[in-house]
């Protein structure tokens, strides 16, 4: 009796011990959030940026416009993201293409026992059992199989998914085109503003010192009542207004060089010089009539082309939804081996087919089709709205380019007039017929007119690049990959943009 009564208790204790071990194991496997170390994370990013910048071609001299564009094409990190995304889409397309292949599966099984498998049998007719146990398997069993299977439904879906992947790779291409067009447009604007900064900042510093001295002298003359208060205040007001205008332009110009450095992926603390070209008022030709530009924009704008690919992907999703409603037919061909010595045939070939059909998908398909059709309508409407926006952008870009050309001509005339006035004022100051205050005012006004002319030229270059960006024409030729060395890339860009400046579409 004691033995019988103790058996249930020992069973309870063994179960309790088992569950305790399992609970301890699960508790030990629990995962807790582990935040990153901000110091180590920041240091790692700094090292990575230094490594990227160190791998770039060093700056060996003053940077010209086309070298700046080449450096942006080759080193800009935003552009690299799009290039890498395009490579990723190509790899994904390659992966999806492999999904269309049949499955070739090799399997191996091995089982071990501590005793022989076997059993008796009983007749279903007489109900008599065999007196001796028998087996048809070894105690240790090994088997292997090599099977080739192919599902028609999976192949159809894989083919459609591969087509969608191909369109996704084309979408990434259009995004890359859009990014590089924007970068080149920003480079042209920042470059010419930075050139103006390099050309005039020294003059601004010199003239600003003269203005401070002139304001001090004017205050002294006013205090001594050598000149009338109103005359002195008018002079001070004019000088302070010019100083404020110069300070504002100076801030914009200094930032332009930092912006240009960021576009070229140059470290913010690295100093570099720019080529200082002669001032010019030449304006490139318009790249065709309005109708020609709009026609090309509808053909080439990355956003419109991306929208067309999105609509194609949606149509292919409709095809995939239809395929998913079809029956699945799978065929399997296998080569088998079993090491069981008791088998008459240890090696054999097998073939089978299986058909299955998820009937619930048939009832679900109309809702799926309506949803995808509604999504297609949205994409179509978005494409039309985008086309209207492109039409407006082309028109605005053309008008802006024409207007900026007029402003550039006016700024050039103003700069020439100020230069002549300054020349005469200097001569009068040397002859002591014009006051120092008047000379300082004209010096500052002349420098200001030069800066305004430079900024007008920078605006014209920006409007020129924006004109091509609104059309969607690539900023570099099809022969350029971005992997060329900097001199080759710069020469190609220069040839392209110089040809555009003189040729019609």
C-alpha cells in the first residue's frame, strides 16, 4: 500500500520539476531592450564620414563650375543613396527571377531505436492474431530523396512579381534622375553665389571699414556743428542702409560656399578656392518653343514616368489577383533511396501530381478587383494632376528664365553706371572737390552693384538649370556613369552644357 500511494505523489513532483525547468529556461531566454550607446554611435558615424571623405579625390587647385558638378555627381551622398537603391532593385529583380524556377529539394532522414520495431497482426476476417511478432524495418533506418517539383500557379505568380520588380527598378532609375537634376541645379546656383562671395568679400571688408570711419567722422562733424544735423543724418542713414544691404548679401554669399561644399561632400571645415571667371552678361538660348518644351517634359519628366510605372505595377497586381484564383497544379518527380535491408527495392523513382483550389479566393476576387481598379483610378487622376503641374512648371520656368535675363542686363547696366560714378568720385576726391563721406558712399554702392550683378547672374544660371529640370532632360549625357575620374567627368559635363547653351532642342 505505501508503494501504491507514493506513486501519484512522485508523478506530481516530477511534473512540477519539469515545468519548473521549462519556466526557468523560458525566463532565461527573455529578451530585454538594449538602447545604443550614444557616444559610441556618434563616434562611429564620425569615423565613417571621415572615411568616406578621405576616399574622395583631393582638391589640388581652384574648383571650377564643371568640376563642382562632377564632384556632386561622383560624391554627393543623396545621389549615392539613389544609385544604391537602383542597384538594390536590380538585385531584387534577379532574386524574383529565380522564383520562377522549379524546386529541387534534397532530403535525408535517419532514425535510431533502442529495440527492434515490429508487431503482431490480426485478421479482419477471423479475428485471429499471429503468434509471432514480425518487422519490416531495421532498428536503425536511413533514407534519402531528391525531388524536382514545379507548380504552375506559383510560376505564374512569380512571373508577374518579376515584372513588377522590373518596373520597380525603373522607378528607382527615375528617382535617381530626379535627384541628380535637383543637385546639379543647386550646384550651379551655389557655385555662382560662392564665386561672388570670393570676388567681393575682401572689398566688402575694406569698404565696411571705410564706412565705419566715415560714420564716426560724420558724427564728429555733427557734434561740432560743421554740417547741419539733417545733412549729417541723411548721410548716416544712406550709409547704414547700404551697410545693412551689404551685410544681408554677405550672409547669403558666405552660406553659399558652405552649401556648395555640402553638395560636393566636402568637409565643412575644409577650405577650398573657386575659379573666378570674368563677369559676363551672356544669356544662353532658350531650348525650343513652348510646345516643344512641354512635349519633351511629358516624355521625359521623372515624376510622370514614375507614375506610368506605378500604373503598370497596379495593372500587374490585377493579373496576380486573377492568377491566385486559378487551381494549383503541382508535379513532383523524385529519386528515392532507403537503406532498409528488409525492402525488396531500396531504390526507386516516384512521380505524382496534385491539384488544389482555394474556393474562397473566388468569392474574394471581386472585392480585390474593385480595390485595385479604384487604386488605378487614383493613380490615373494623380498622373493628370502631375501633368498639369509639369505644364505649369515648364511655362513658369520659361517666363522666369526670360525675366531673369532682363534683370541680368539691367544689373549689368547699373554696375557699369556705378563703376563710372565711382571713377569720377575717386578723381574728385583726389582733387579734394568731393568729400571723403561721398567717396565712401560711392565705394559701398559700387561694391553693392557688383554683388547684385553677380547674384543676378547666379539667378540666371539657376533659372537655366531649372528650365532643363522642368523639361526633365538629364543633366549629364548617357555616356556618363559617374564612375569616371573627375577630369573626364568634368570635361563631359562641360561639353554637354556648352552645347546646350548654343543649340536648340
